[in-house]
């Protein structure tokens, strides 16, 4: 079946059905058939191979539960292939399958070795679900034969991956394909596949502990694989109840943690979330279908669609990178949008999907087309942002605020992060002793409180989010403090001589005299006991008229003292706040307040993965691939330098992070700095500046598109409400007054 034939059929035979993933869980199930050996264990084989027949025994079909739908749903699902409203998904799916029709596309040909790393194991089985579902619904003999041969080659490997993650990838892909093509397999392959599923599930199950962190990506892959293996074997293999118990406990705990995050966020950031949640959503849909898990009243699912939209880059070609992620969706988001919106009261995620389809190239979508077909309802009406929608969004649990001027490719976006290591309610359970710090995935988290990301005119200029080893504050758009002695990171360059040249290591990884936030420099963001006193928060994220303000307090993300090679030394940081003011010209002002009892130099870092910086006077400049220039002005002075740092010490060849650092040598006391982010076609001047213990007052002139505007900005820097009231005349944080306008209070 090719794309053209499908479209012709769709135009002439549109049945207008809409599949909701709410099928009858009892439609094709019956009492389990359990065979027990004398020793009390269940055998791996579901039946002996009939001597003269290639047809599976009837009881196998009757008791096969189907992971995502029942056999009675198949005719209805097949009909939806010809639904005109699904033409885009179906033709894309057909094209994807057609590229794998040639038998030469089947992996593991003669003499080809099996994969080595986890990503290659994932790639080995990733196409199987789409191929298998296509074969089931179309009766395409060529695709069916290739799918079965593909399964045979993977199952016949003497060993799967050495790691839990790689093995879980293989188990999940094979289990889904086995589930879909179970009744189309010859008995020998069916028995062989089932035996391998059981064998791998037993090994994975034995390697797990109950305190696996919920927010770490590989845990979701492993437990979803166990859940699937358990469901497809639960009718005739007793031990599957062990795997099912482990998986159900894990995902029940995950859903409970999710529902504490009423802002719809995910602690690892949007790109890693897209990868993690592909597996989580599959598991939740299985638990909903087979065990009646109630997802209808989930506050997290209700908020997730809006969260996905607010973390999207203008133009929908990627995401705002936060945490360990990149600027791309690693999976989806098309199928995830559909899953989310099946439990949401509005359809913001559906609108995101609609816009994303206009620009997507298929690289993050292809392997999940089968889920898109099962989960998406083309009758849903998308809910685009209205004119009344605020451009700023505060993820209160996550400690992240975002701003969008709009969502077109030439619009701008900005993000500000000031949070504890994980979301507020979950971190509270850590500090209260209910949860251990290492059980919330601290190894994947970043010492980056106070960091910002800037996407002017849709271009990635200042970026957060990247996989780093070790975790270092110096790779974030926030502060480090310069000690006069080297900090003890817990290891030396000699410890990693097999990865790195010791002579170049101190410069390419970052000087060890830079003191960053709690837990940095360790290979994991820890050890956990160093993190429990970490706090940071966004105090304000608001929009009024054409002005947006964000205020964050993150001084408590830093240690009170640090261990040097000569002994412990006080950091002396008493308060560190950052105030963001976004003007109507889309010029971004960054006001920083540092209060310290020592005279350590402090370094404000601005980092980018896009291009290197150059310095001219008190400004740093960067050019994006579209030829546009952008500037960072140090309006209150400082020493500007540029350099590059390696992201991962185990990858000396790169990637690298470009960095602009503004340093100020300050004595003990309170100090305030101002930076401006702008286009190189704009300019900013500071016509007056005064700062005191109570706050800052600055008069700023913005020149943009041949016009100028003067703004008076007043910022209260003290924490006590009475002090802020005394300075501002109202109990807020910020006052912005245009030259010909009235005071705007925040």
C-alpha cells in the first residue's frame, strides 16, 4: 500500500471515525491458562510446536491480552486508515514503512555484529512497532515478512546489551512487536520470542531495587519494558506477577510525583522529558486499559499541554533547552500531544501539534507514528493562545519562568530558572526526610540556579541545557566566585588521564578556583548530603502592559563555605538576586544584586552553543547563523573575557561551550550590576544610576528602529516587605516608568 493509493482511498471512503484510546479491557481476555512445572515455576513455552501445522493453538489467541487495544478493535482501527482526516499521519507512516520494504534494510545481516552502546540498541528495535502495527492493519505480506525476519534476528542474538538500559530497549521493542504480530507468527518463532522476553525480563527484574529514582530516563525505559513483558505473559507465566508488581509500583509512584507538579513541568527539561514521557505515556495507557488506573483527574496531565507550549521555541522547530536536554524534541511531540489532550479540558497541545506538523522533518517523529495513529483524534479542535493570554508563564513548582513575544519563527523567547535541584514539592519531601536526595535523580540535575536563556527573533543566542560531566556552574548563565586557592573537587586530573591530557585539563574544563553552587564538580550533582540545604525561588513573574518582570533569589544555592587544598574557606555570600525587565523593544535588562561578607571576585557568565563571543569595550557580541548580531552590554562595568569550555570530560573532541564572562572585584558589602541583552541594531545607554542598601534606581534610554524611549526602573533589593515598601512606596519588587507614561508596578 503506497501513500498515493491511501489518499485515493481516503477521498472515496472516509468513514469519519475517531479512535479514543479507551477500549474494552475484557473484549479478548479470559481466565489465565497456567502450566506449572513440578518445582512450582511456570515454563517459558506457551505450547509445544504442532507437528503438522503452522497455525497457533486457539487458546493462545483467546488469552493474549493485547497491550494497547483488543482484537475486537482491529476492524475499526483498520477502517481509520481510510479516514480522510488522518491522511497526513497515514501517508507519513506509509512513507516511513516503504523506506524499509527492501529486505536489505533489515538489520543484523550476515557478518554484521550486534550493537554496542545503548543508543544503537534503541535504534535496532525502534522501527519494529510501526512496522508491526502497519503489517497487522494492512495485511501487507512484504512488510509482515520483513517484520518477522527482523524479530527473528534480534531474538536469535546470543546476548543482548550488557547494560540494563540497552537490554530494556531491546525488550520493549521486541515485546511490542510480539504483542502486535503474535497470531501471525509461526509457532516456532512465537515460542522462541516469548522465551526470550521472559528470560530478559527475569534478568532486568532481578537487577532492580525499589528505590530507583523516578525522574531518571533509564528507569522509565526499564520499568515500561517490564510492564509490557508482564502483560503479554501474565496469562501463562506466573513469575510475570513479580515484574508487573515492580512496574505498577514504579508508575504509581511516578504518577503521584507528577500530580504534585501541578504546573505540568518535568524536572529534566522539555527535550529529555519528550524522550522519557514516550515510555511513561505508553506505560500509563497500559495501566489505564488493563488495571483501571485513573488518569482523568490528573492535575499534571491537565497542565501538561500548556507547559509543552510554553517551553516551545518560536517557530516550533525545537524547545527551550533546560537541564540535561538539547534544543530539540528527542521524541515527538506529536504523539505526546495527543495523549495529553485526551485528559485535558482544552487542546493547547493539539494546537502545538498542528503547528509543529508544518515544520517537522520527521527525525523526532518517525518511530512513534504508530502511537500517533492510536492516540490522536482528528476531531479535536485546537486551542491556540488568545490575545488575552499573558506572554509570561511561571512554572511555580519547577522554578522556571518563560516569556514569548509570540510563536512565529521571528518572535522571541526568554527563560529564567531559579529553583532547588528538583521541583519545589518534591524537594520539600527530600528536605523533610520523606525522600532521599539520590532517589530523585540528582545525577541528572544541574547547579544552574539563576540561569537564563535568550532566543531573540527565534535565534538561539544564550542557551541553557546540555549534558555535562561533571556538573559545573561555570557552564550556566549565572554566577561563580573566584577563590584565591583551588577548590577540592574530590578528584584530580590524574584520576582521568585515560580521558584527558592533564596539562590542558584545568583550562578546558574550567579553573578549580571558581566556586559554584552546591554539589558541583562531582561526577553526579552531589553527593546528596551537600544538596539538602539548597534553596532558590522565583519571587515574581508577571506582565503588565508591554513590560515583563521576573525576580529570582538564589543565594542559598551556593555553599556557605568551600573546601580548598589548604582547608575550608568562607564564601560569605548572604544574598544573590537577579531581576529581569523585558522592555517593549524586546531589550532585556538584567539587574544583579550581590551581598557578601568577603571580597571574592564574582563572575557573571553568559554561555552559548551557537557561536563564539567577541569583545569590544564593555560589550560582548555574538552572531547567529542567519547573520544577525546580538550584544550583551555590561552597563555598570567589569572585566570582559571570552573562552570555551568542554562539556564532557569523557569527550575531549567536543562539543564545546562558548562563554563570555564579566568579572567584578568587589569588597565586602552590597553591590549591584546591570546587563542589557539587545540586537546589534539597537543600543542602550545608562543616563543615571544609583544604588543603596535598599535598592536600585536607573534611567535607561533604549534606541530601536530609529526611535528612543527613556525608562526609569526602580528595584527593591531587600527581602523584607517593609523594606521594599519603604523604598518603592508599595510592597512589590519593581517599578518601571516610561518617559511619557505612568508608573507600572510589579
